[in-house]
């Protein structure tokens, strides 16, 4: 074997009917439905159902799923105690990772071995309901605040905003976050999804798989990119400084966060939706400079390097405009992607095979003599 695909680029490792990422054409679909149509006509809960069941729900089925999710928001007391006692300065993604893992301690369904698929699906939906609570609870506790009581009359997006702010959100804020959830729900064999599928392919449990996924999403080359975008905009400061800043980065051959994508060779199909929301929000707030700076950076990079903005580029401005703390951007990504991760785990288990790629060995080919330690 003399050739290999570094980073498994271009290697097909499994079949999936969940999301179709067409990089050359700039298209994304879930189970055959265009992301554009789903954003236009569906809410996030409908997309959760679609990913888990392979079809869109009718009204009765949607109501049953909403009731199921809203009734499963309470965290075990042991997890609450952990969240209250976690270091206030901890990275929220570390807290999410540990919180998800801890949930498995309190769930008898977290079995290893040949899976009971209905049980595993129940665990998956429980995680969809509980991951937002972990994020919100840690955010409240680190401020010395109590977590507001759970409500069963709010959607997933509205309930999260209610928990972190202590009051019911506006229809606009709810719609914006709901759209962001839909856009982030699933995305082919990305790094965190691969981690989840590799883990569960050993016949480990759903909690272990999602813990693996959260740890992978934490990295700045994956989910952490949206935090980097806001830090970049804050570093630049003003619109009239954008050109010089970008020129300096290009001269130094340094990466510009939120620009380019591993798969898409044209515009990320999720980006226009978040761009539209970012423009709307910043206009309503009377603080347009962030989107203006973003647009200028995107324009320069498109003209100079032929690279387009990705979903992280605009999601950062959207979350910032909603008043969400920067270090919760990636956890929000995790909240949305939990629906896709759990669906991918279920799909893996229905026809699973242990992942075992090969390695191209490049070490010494002649066996080395082991000398006594005194002679080395």
C-alpha cells in the first residue's frame, strides 16, 4: 500500500439516508428535503422527527414528539449538583461533555452490547431534550442564579432562551434560534458524527457516543469556529479597519475564521439563511457594524481567494445579536447537532460494522536492537 487518503478525505466509510451534502453544487438536504424548504416550512421539532423517523410528521405525530421532549427536560439531581459545583470559569463544552456522560449513570437503558433499538431511540430523544438544559443550567449557576422552573408550553428554541435569560423570548428571537437549530441539525460524515458512529460501532452505548461527539465538536476546526469569528470581529473593531486587517492576515498566510469549508466548493447553503437573520437582527438592534464588517470580509475573501463564508461566519453574528455569551456558541451548535448525532447513531446500529481503517506505517523497517538501559 503506497497511497492513502490523509484525514480520510474522499473515503466512503458507510451508507446514510439522513443528510446529503453536495459540496460541488452547494446543496444540503435532510432525508430528501432541501434545507431551504425545511427552513421555510418546518420547525426544529419537525426536523428532529424527520431525522429519527425518516419522514416528516403529521400534526398528531408532531404534537406527541413535542410532548415527549417537553416532558423529559428535568435533569437527575446528581447532574444538577455537578453543574452547580463545576468551576465557573470552565469551558462550557467541557461541562456539556461531562454532563452528557453523567446522564448515562442515571439511565438503566444505557446498556452495551446488542442494542434494543426502541430503547436507544428513547435515550436519543432524552438527550435532545436534556442537552439544552445542561447548557442553560451551567450558564445560570456560574452567574450565581437559579435555573428557572421547566415549562412545557415552549418550543425547544424558546425554552432554551427562556432558561438562559429568565423570561420568555420574543417571537423573532425564537424563530431565529429555531432556524439556526434546523441548519445545524445534521451534516453528513463530519468529524463529530464520525466520532459518534465509531464509538457506537463497538456496541458501546448512546451516551458514550454523544460524549465522543461533544469532545470532537469542541475543537476550533469544527464547532469552535463560530466563537473564533466573533473574537475576530472584536479584534478588528471597526469597519474601516477591515481591509488592512485582512491584508495582514493574507500576507502572513493565516487562517480567517468562518471562511471556506472542507466540503463546499461554492457558497455554504446554510450561510444565506443566517446572513439574512443577522442582517434582520442587527437592523432591529441598531448595531449594524458587525454584519457590515462580516460582509466586507466575505467580499474580500471571495474576490481575492475565491473562498466563501460558511455557516459559522454568520451564526456568530446571529448569536451575538441575540445576546448569547460567546462561549455558549459552540454549545448551541451541540444542542442542535444532538438531533443529528442521535439519528446517526441509530442508523449505525441498524446495520453496524466496526470501523477499522488501516495505517500507512512510516517508521523504521529494520528491527532495532534493544540495548540494556545502561548502554543507551
